[in-house]
């Protein structure tokens, strides 16, 4: 009989259950950790450019705030579901705990297709989402940020809307804002940069020379596009394939990521880049490379393709790119996975810096941001690696052990059970 595939949130719960089993946690703590603390489901009426009003569905999940206010991005996506937002909110909880920043986990989503909306419609939707949830968020309560198909401009509108409703300027309510309205230097490429710091540590551990390494990156949003540039410029690695939602490009001799970026900006996609062959997203994942970065959407590595993955390191810049079945296959085959909530934690780490700077009205220079980010990412990677080596378990389970133990300790100390 075919097993029904797990939903994304069931997948997150199954991962948690495994870690809790090893940690031998109190059943009450386990029960609290398996479910989100609060969920908001909202309807957002938006006057479209043609004069008609359309109602969009939106969500905000506040998963756990034992270690601090909830924190996590907002996605604008046509296939968004509450199940996906729940899973992502759980992973934000583990992410903030893994890098040991004083924040809990949350996530938001709006079902919409931003590619088919005008700038004005997007602004009205962004403001409408805040009108619907503003009483439940705030610098001490829940602090959103950008994620799939949302960007600094959208964060700027949301911060403005929240500030108008409150009656005072509140830069601490949201992160990933443009610099001129309280953003942080270094937030733009923070997810990719944090990921690169973890790749550097993984390469050291595996004795891989990054200046000779080949790389394929799937997904060309904020994380993927910045990762191509940083791995090329900082580590001298050879980027042999990249892709976006329309398809991929491949050149065994290496791509110039700056030119690819320019091509994407001019044509709307990486495909048909003159100095490369077109390829598909599925083919890209199976290329013979040293480092594979899934940097787009969830569940791209599954039991169907995991056995054909040839990369030595899988660096998960996306959230949830690997299913539990694929995880097992990869681990068995000796692929070293840097799990999502460790690998992509650089974004929320610099969000944390932005929040701190906003609350203090005192901003740091870029060097300070990079240096602090490097320190946090390296320390988190080493803590997870130590756990993985000590217990002879894969890096994801090790990251869960580190994170869940920290959240559970905070819950105990606060007297939640
Ligand atoms: N959306 C990013 C993530 O998944 C950043 C979240 C944040 O900065 O709060 O980690």
C-alpha cells in the first residue's frame, strides 16, 4: 500500500518527535512543541487597479515565544497554505535557537501571485495585511521580515502602516527594511553570507578546497543569487549551474555570476544566458558537483531523486528542501547536508541585528555586521557538528537536538509545565 506523503507540517513534527525521543523530554514539553501557540487567519480586501475589490487570504502563525518574541518572514505565494506556514514557523523557532538569538519562531503568508500584480496593488495588499494583523504583532511580540516574493520595499510599506496605526514610528516591528527607513547594512545578502560561512566550515571538516570546488545553485531569489556571487567572489568556487522558476543554465567551465545577474535583470530569467546551455531544475539537482545549494522552495530533494544526488555537500539555503526519506538516503550515501535552519539562519541573524539597532536608534557599520554574523554562524555550525559527531547522527537531527534542548530549557525555566 502506498503511504500518504506527509504534509510539510507533519514532516516538521516527525523531525521534532525524533529529536525529542533522543533528548528524553518531558511529554508536556513535547506536546507544547508539536503545535503552534497561536494562528491568525485573515481576509484582506484590496481594491485592484481595475476598480474591483478582491479578497486575499492571509495567515500569521506564532509558533513559540519561550526564548523571545516570535520572528519570521512573510511569503507572498499563489500556493501558500496554512500547513506550509505552520511548518515554516516551527522551523523559525529551531532556527533562532540554533544560532542562539533571543527570539522565538513565527511565519506569515498571503495567497497571491505577486508576479501578476502591479506595484500599487502590492502596496495595498501589504498595507491590508498589516491592517488585519497589527494588533497581534509588534517589536516585543512578533516581528515579521521578508521571505519568498517579498522584499525590502514591502517591509517599508508594512512598517509605515504599522507606525501609522500605532501613532509613532516603530522600526522595531519588522526587519529587512530599506536602509533609509531603519534597515541594517548587510541584511541584503545575509542569508547567503551566513550560508557561505557554514559551507566554509563544512569544507574544512571534509577537507574540500573551496577554491577548486564546483557549485550548482537551484533558485535565484535573494538567497540563491547572492550565494552565486559570494561563493564565486569570496571562495573562488566555480559556479557551474544556476536556475530559477523558468529553468536552469549550465556551463562546466564556470559561469560569471555578475553577468548572469545582469542577464536575469534584463530578461527576467537566467535561462538563455549566452555562455551556457539551458537545463532543467530537476537535472541541475543531479549534477556532479562538490556543493549543491537548494535555494528556492521546499521539498525538491525527495525519495525519488535522493539516490542520484552526487554532491558532497548539500547546503540548504531554502527552507525544507529535503524530505525525511531523502535525508536518510543522503546520509546513507555519505552526502554531508547542512540543514536549512542552520544553513539559512544568516538572514534572521542579521534581522536580529536590525531589530536591536532599530530599538536603540543606533546603527552599525557593515564590517561589524559581517564580523558578528560570521562569529554566530561559525559557533552554531560547530555546536551542531559536535553533536552530530558525538551521537553519530546526521546534521539535521543534531541541529534539532541543539535547538529543541534550548527551547525546552527556556520553557522549563519559565514554568510552562
Ligand atoms: N525569511 C527568512 C527566514 O526564513 C528570514 C526571517 C527573518 O529575518 O525574520 O529565515
